[in-house]
């Protein structure tokens, strides 16, 4: 059994916030793969489903971000899971929007939701870090993460969420490499190899070739069977027979 945890804040007021991208990822998985309706349990919203023979519990804590660990710890103990059976989906300021990374263990990097989970189950759980970018000023972080995604973000956001849903079965099987490939295919689909170069206009010369001087036409050889041109007719001989004879013995 695996426990997928999405981080966010409960209520419609926060539903579209950048901080709630973890909730959004679990909603996408539940909808695409026919998981059970959401119900309240472990101070959270819970949905259940399967990928092959692997049972997966989706959990969205309703304790607010700073107390997420209470809900996660309660669910882990109820299902008798190890912390390594848990994958947490969360927003990541240090990744550009549209980027996604899988990580095993590590620190909480100041993320309040992760900090709370560390306190309740320790650091040895997996994470899916979902980039939302950084506002550029540390003092602006709180207001930035608690604002909704802009309309310009919707295309890449949809690609990332669908990619995560596509790869969820690999994640449940413990194959983070195949999971990341599934995300990449959505975010950066391969280009078509059937695209043909545009035809060049008639009469143009390839730019890589130098212009050459026009060559003189080579005369065609005479046809072998052609008869020679007739010679000019000889001048008429006006000598007498006697004169011709005398000229012969000169």
C-alpha cells in the first residue's frame, strides 16, 4: 500500500492558490483513474484506488499547511505504513514553473508543510517537487504562494498535472524514472519527424553554391553517315584536242 499526500490549504478561498498545487495533483489522479469519492478521515479528505495490484490512498490534510504532519502521521499509523511508503506532492519555489522533480528524503528547505511532516514522521519519505517559481524577494514569498495561478500559467499547469496523473502508476510501483518520463512527455512532447522543409521558389539558386560563368555551347559533331558537301564545279576546258595532246607531253 502507498500513501500519496497532497499539500495545500482547505476551502474554496485557497483552492486556486500556488500553495495548493499538491491538492490539484491528487484531484487530477483521482479523477483520471476512477478513485473513490472523497471522504473525511484522519483530519483530511481521503480517496482510495488501485494501480494494478497496488492499493493507493490519496490524502489531502485539512489541518492547514503548517499542521499537515498531524494528518499524515495519523494515516501512517492507522495503515501501519513506513515513512518510505509515503510520497508528498508539494509546491517548490526553487524550481521554475512547469518543472517537476522526484526526491527521496532530505530536508524541508523552509517549507512549512514539509517541516510539520518532518516533526511527525521524520525526513525519510519521498517528495514530488512541483515548481511554481520564486517572486524574487524573500519578503514577497507569503503573498506569492497564497495567490491564485495566473491565466498565463494554465497551459503549463495543466500539462504538469496530467503528466503526474499519467505517471502515477509508475510512482506507486516505485519507479520514479518512468514517472518522470511520463511527466516529460506531457510537458515537452517530442517534435514530429515528418515535417518537410519549405520548397524554394523557382529560379532560385542554392545559397551554398557559387555562381558560375555561362559556358559556350559545344558544336555538335557531324553525323557519321552524312555525305560530304559537293565541291564547286570545275571551270569548263576550252582547249582543242591537239592542244590537250601537246600539253600532255610538256
